[in-house]
């Protein structure tokens, strides 16, 4: 029977309200307790004041009082990922990993844990493990994020064709910043720079200020690509916008420093690079900073940075240490060892390139030649890759040495000063008349404002 | 582990110390030379639907179905204007289902909006405004967006271009004075109006009549209101706080934020007349691309190919995806058609977790309302289209409240819809007896409907035929009982966008 609304309708009585208040108060008294199943480390409040930190604090508060903490713990795990990206602090990836472990062990949220853990493993360069988790996820549910994780692991293992297939599944499911950015990278690695710029631009336009870290990353990547196209103005604008979104965003500072350095503005480069090293004292920013210090004549400081680069970089990023040593012509034996060990972790193009360069440095040209094949296999157009391939070719008297070095020379704005010296030295080894025209040591692009 | 350990704040560097202690190696992400470190799960605000509206409207004696789609959740008015625009790469669509398509969840007609952005001057850093804008699209407006509207008849596949329009500028302040009181860019945005002649200049200039339709697309204030914070904060509803300072306060999570809204007034003659119930939902889509460059092996034809549009967002009734569908299925909801709702999402309406939580947390298990077999909720949400009885008279409209001096609510309007006595008379269904149907959601959805109070009321009562029992109206349950801005009672109905220079959040 449908009752008349005017007769049935009744507002909550005062007594009922008091009952509800007492119920809510009892729940509130438990607010300060921590669920036993949530690791305490995840509940230490951050002290920064960014929007992400506010979200982390809110999530921690909800987690403490949640009747069902699992979904909130998952949310917190991804907030730690976002914080890690925005702050360049890898410690937050660790916290995300702890969240993933708790999700699986304490709450049985297995697939959710796999995705979170897989992303953390990927950032730690444990690509085979990340791939395994990704495959489990793809088989179990096959979301866009699952295919992304699979593609990322395969990409870093050097299995580009398989990675591209995974990424295609991803973009077919959900075209978005995440999938467009990955498609852009495949286009880049296949030598389609214009296509990469087009897709990365699409990625940037698909983002919003609510994902400041992700958008800042996308802008930096776009900046790198348009810089490679020779459009410094646009690259500078990308960096500026990234820093507007996330102040002290390390990738933006690094790119800014590199562009200043390439534009002959070494003094200007020092500021962002010093900041980048302060935020993230890893081999790559240290290397670029050292190059800028050398360029302005601050040799002892440069040497200090280089020593730290090698000393501390052995554990943090051995491949970049190997790359540095091989470029500088220092301790090729160590460079070979480090680069070879990296092949156990991944077999991507840059790892092959560093191996090739290091092996060539110790005269193991047959092995270097073998590694060189992988550098050019995908058709990637990149100054460093072309330089390393060209170096190996010229030392081995290969017929394509001149062409490779010529192509590297056209992109020489992307090279660090020490790489430019290696390029010049390699060109000098070419048969007479085979070298590129023009002076390779002069910056070929506009100043970076 | 101590279960009563209280959290403590630590210096930011502590996290790094802990991380180093716990790890053997933690290489940070770098640009692509190190490893693939693209983001994994991001928001997509330009394609992220916030609300869909649908209601019977009338002007000049003719009835229409007015439908609206809003995107860009929490659009901050103060952020640089180039950051909030409709996305040229997103296809925005409003779908109408009629006849047998309604029950199937299938669109009969689709109205497609495609946007295009142009700049008058690319040689300047002033992206949106070169000066004070007098008229939409004048020389002072640098970034200008236009759009085309197409109507697709899904049965015949006929595509008709209805026309095109311009998007008015975002309300920045000094550059866009006409949006604001006294045409002063330092003052707050104007209230909504009850007469089209009083619409602000920019809005008035961008209401277009296209082949019997009216259309608008642009920035608006977010007409949704509710204490979302409290709802997702374990239902710690302010009304139920023991602290009078809290229990008597109101909090609208959306206060002071804008959205971007498309509003379309559809002549009923275009969709089969008024003797029917129609369903409305909206989608956003982005294009597939080829991940591998198109390579025919000869080094030519390399590049990006754009494929078909893939749905990335969908919305029908308010709160279904946000409050009822589990996290693991939200993505699935967003990319599927309502035709799949019965198979995939019926359980969320039939046994809503939110109902169980309200019963447990708010009523300590003594709510006395069913939390399973909710056929009444299935009737509303499955398929997830806003069902609008077109046979009624025009819906009563919200303005700025019953006693607003210039734009009062229509007489008889209640934000609680039928639970506040706001009913309409249908000529095609018995409804709640004698043809009475709700004057607001879930019979359509108007600007100003208090969808949270209505939804909670529906959840905590048994509204199933045969066991109907309405014992509790959740009036003010979330303490947000009115919008923070005045709606327009004329097309485009959504309120004036907040001023980037002068606005407040709660």
C-alpha cells in the first residue's frame, strides 16, 4: 500500500538525535587508535605543506578510524607514489611498498597490492619482478594500469615490440595522459620525434593541476622532446610551467640546467643544477652540475662532485657511473664491469649503449660492435646514442662511422661539454674529408632565457 | 606493534633516512634515459564529469528537455585561465534514450560537442586576455574556443549539424568585468537572474538558438552542493556532532568552485514528443592513437594516427558512481555503456554498501531499513540514466532561495523534491498515486536539487512497492542545504562563474 506522503513523513525526533550523537561520539573516541593491521610507519604525518601532504594527512586520519581500512590503505599507498614523484624523494616509494605488503598480507587485497607493489618494483629497477606481477594482473583483470605496468617492465627490459603491444592495449582501454605519454615514448624510441612531440603534447593537455607531479613530469618530457627538435623557447616554457606546478621539481631543474649549459650560459646553469643536486644527489644531476662547474672554471668543486658521483653512485645508479667514466675516459675497466652488471638487470637501449662505449674504451671492439647493434635497432634518434654508436664505429673503422657522427653532430646541442669533446675527438679519427661540416663546438641554438 | 601508538610528526628528511635504512638501493626516477617512469594513474579533469542535469523546461509556451553536463571537478577560479578550458581532444556527448532504448540503456539520440581553440596572437605571454573583454571574441580575448554541435540519430545513423557557438571567457576578474557585480572586476560574481534580459553580457552573447535548440557551453559556478568531506570522512556528519558549533554549521565542499558546463535545450518534438519518459546520460571520450609509428617499411607514412573515440567518462544519476560503485569497478563504469549496467552494476543498487554503512555507523545497526534487494533503487539507477517524465509541466526551478529579492525559487520548489512536497502531475504514469511524480530528482535532476539529502532519504527508507515505508527524511543530513550561489532561472540555468579575483571557499 502506498502511504500518503504527508502522513508518513516524519522528521527525526530529538530523542533519536541524541541517540545518534552518542553513537557518533563512541565512534569518535576510537579516532586516535591505530588499526593493528596498518604499519605505524605509514601513519607518520609529513611536515611539508603541499596539497599532496594535506591529502596524505587526511588519508592517514581516515585510516586510523576506518572500519574497513583496506581501501583507504590502498589510497594512501598511491598518495605516497604521488608524493615520491613530486618530491623526488624515493623514500616515499618505500612507504608505498610497505602499504602494498600490508594490503596483501593483512587485508587480502591482492590485486590492488600487486599493482602498487609492481609500480614500486619498477621504480627500483626490479623489472623482471614487476613484469611477473603485471602479467598476473593482466591475466586476472586487464585494466589500463595493469597493461601500463607490463609495458613499463618490458620497455625497461629492452623488449620494445612487446612493450608497444601492452601500451596499445592500455591506450585502447583508456586514452589519457598516462597512455599518451607512453605512446609518445615509443614513437620517440622508434625515431619518430615529431610524433612523440605530438603525443606528449596531447598527454600534457590531458593533465590538470590536480595531478601536479604527473603534469610536471609530462611537461619536462615534452620540454626534452621539443628541445631535441631545436625549439628552445618552447622547451623553456615547458620547464617554467613545470616549476610553477611543483616548485623545485628536480627533473625540471635538471633540464633547465642542461639547456643553460648547452646555450653557453654555464653561470646561469649553476643555480638550478646546484638545487637539483641538493634535492636529488644522484649521478646524473651531479654529472651535469660538475660539467657546469668546469665550464666556469670552478675545477676543484667540479672534481669534488665527480668523486661523489662515482663513490655514491655505485650503489644508486651504476649505469650512469659507467657512462660517466666511459665518456671521461677514466677507469674503463670499472665502467665495463658496471655496465656489464647492469645487463643482468635490464637490456634496454641505453644499457647497451653504455656497454658498447665502455667495451670500445678497453679495446674489446668485437663485443662493442655486438652491443652497438642494439643501440640502433629501433631507429632512435638521440645525440648520445648516435655518439656512442659513432664512437664504436670509428674505433672499429666501420663504414657508417662518418654518418653516425654527422647525425650526432647535428644534435650536438643535446650533449654535455665532455661528450662534445668526445664527439670532436671521434670526428678527428675519421678519414680526411669524411667529417661533418661546421664547427661542432659552437652552440647551435638560441640562448635559454 | 603497539595498537594505540599515536602518530607523531617528523622532519621531512626522516622519510629519506628511513628509506635508506630499509633499502639496499632506491634509484630515483629520472627522465626516460633511466627507466620508464611515466605516471601510472592520473586524473583527467577535462573529461571528468561532475554532474548531469535533465529536466522539463518551458519558454514561449513550448516544452523542452533541458540537459546539462559539467566537467572539471573543483575548478579553482583563481588558477590561470589557460588551464581550464574544454579540451579540444575530448568529445563531449549528451545522450537521450526514448522508447525501448530507455530500459535497455541505449542512446536513441546523441548530441556531440567538439571544441576548437584558437589564439588571435601567439606572440605574447598573455594567453587568454589581451585587455578587458567587452564582447565575447573581441580583440581583447586571445584564447577563443568555439564548438560545433551535432545530432546523431542512432537508429538511422543520420548526423545533423545543428550549428556552432563560442565559449565565453572564464571569469578572471578585471579582464571580465561583465560577470561581476556593478561590472566591476574586483567584486564578486553576479547573482543568477530570473529574466534573460538581465543575464550578464558574456553569457547572454553565448546562448545560441540552433535549429530549434538552445545551447550554451562555458564556465559556470558548480551548482552541486553537499558536505562531501563529511560523507567520505566515515559519515561523520556535522548535523550529528555533539559540538553545537559544528552541528549548527553548514559546509559545502563545492563552495567557491567553478565547473565547465554544456547546456542543451532539446525541443520535445525532436525526441518523439512529451508522452513518454526519456533517459539522459552523458559521456566523454578521447581518441585512440597508434603506439607504434605507422611504418610501411619504406620509411614513409610514419607518425601518429588518431583512431576512434574511446569512452573515458560517463555519468547519469548523481552519486551512483561516486557513492555506490566500488573503487574496483569505477573505471569499468566509466568506459562501459549503460546497456551493461544491469549485468555489471545492478548489485551496487540492489545492495548498496552506503546503506549498510549508514545503518551501521549512524544508526548503530538499528536503522530498520532494508540494505538488500532494493528494487526501488535499482529502478532509479539501473540503467544509469536520469529518467525524466516529459508529460508533466515544466519543473519548478531554484533561484537563490524562497526569499531572494530578485531571483527567488519558484513557488512550490523544494530542494528535497517529492520529500519536500514538490511534485508534478504525470499524464502517463500513476507514480505515487494519481499521477504524482517527484518534482525533482529522481524524476529528472534540476539545478538546486539536494541530491545528497534525497539519496540518503531513499537509502534509509523502504520505498519498494508493496512495502513502502517513509519514516525518516534526511533533511539537512549533511548540513549543506543550499547552494553558495544563485542559480539562473532562465537558460542556461547554471549560475554565473565565480570571480578569480574575489571568491571564497568554505
